[in-house]
């Protein structure tokens, strides 16, 4: 059993929830039948399609109200989407490396866009038997992208299917790697520079996880005002809450086995909204705290 409520249902493999200024929600639908960026009304009753891109994955909004989308297939790319339905392909490669599986996005304290690339073409991973996926030699990368110059640099590589990412209360960058179930931490050094990769926490509950598609591990995450990390654990059916020093606090059970991402609701609501792939739903859960106040921006400074 879980104590969340269904905010919206009938989505095609939802991911990437973004709270919009009017209280509505932008969300991606990754299924082959949809492939949309959509907007769900603030009361959860209605939904409209903004644009069909292919297989959109992670998504963030900038200070101009534009959505930046990690498109995982059509082709693997970074897109810029206006809520009026227009879409622009921004990048298909970074630092001389073509994107393979753009997964998730976050704006950093410097105003740059940080992106995970899971390190395998979606078409290739679909060919791998589920039982063999954990042993696959993923070569995931972490990119920093200057969206004004459209220049990218690789901050880390050799990651085991990097997925969700978020900047914490301490300004460090936290990245989940789904294939090994870990959260990694990178110290913020200023001017777009990060420290070395540090092991921060293990998200997998070995006593309960049965797996889904060969994976049990962290997906998207969000940071509370307390500094707690709220991590959707794909294949485990919960959002795992980790405190600012890496300790497990508790797990919030959701209504399916494949939660993909989590975002905080409007300030003062004390709620998180969770996208659940296998049920096609967005759930709302009361957690008693607000999200970390980090405004989306293209012009942050240190």
C-alpha cells in the first residue's frame, strides 16, 4: 500500500515533471505511441500535447519559460521547446562525442546546463536481454553545456548508466547511476568546475527489489529545502529519501514498480509529484517540506 494520490493518469511512460509558473505541469511521455511533451492542468484534470519529439526524457525550464529536453532517440539530442509547440534541435554532440542517450538535465549555479548521457543507444539497449543489462559496459558521460555558445565539455565518463541529477543545498552535484544503484556526489568548485566523483549513497533495497528490465537503481531526483534527496528508484517501486550526509531516512512507496522522476509541488504544499512509468500516472505525496529554492536560470553567477 502507498499513501499517495493519483494526480493524473493515462500518460504514455511519463518522465521529466516540471512545475510551470501557473501551477500546471509539463511532462514528457516516452512511449513509442506518444513521444510527446505535454502539459497537465494545475488540477490534474486535463492534458494537452505541446509537441511530439520522438522519445523525450529529462526536462527543465529556463528563466525565459523555455523547456530544455533531453531527447533520447530522434536523434539523441538536446532540444529547446516553447510551450506554443515550436521545437528547436540545439545539439547532437558535445566535445566531439555524439550523444547516445541524453537522459536528464539540471541548471547549475553558473547558469550552464548539466546533462547525463547514459552511454548506449536506446536501440542497442533494447537488444540486450534483461538478465544481461547489469553487466553491460555502459560508458555514460556527464556534460556541462553553455547554452549561449552551444559548447559542451565532458566532466566525467565511464559512468554506469548515469540518469538523474540535481544540485544540492551544498551546491554539490548529485548524479544517480541506474545500473549500479548508486548516487555520486561532485563538489562544486565554482566556474563550472566539479571535484572528483565521490560515492554518496546506495539506493537499492536488496531485500525487496526484484528488478524491471534488468535494472534496479536511481532515476530522477529532487532536493528538499532540508537538503534531503528524494530519489525515484526504478524497479524498486519507491522514492528513497537520503539525508544530506548520505544516510537512508525512509522509502516512500508508489503505486507501480517503475517510478522515473520526482519534483516538488508549489511552495507551501509540502508535496512531491512522482512520475510512474508502468502505471502511466503522476502521483502526489505529502512529505512535509518544500523543494530547495533554486530558480531556473540561464544567467546565474557564482
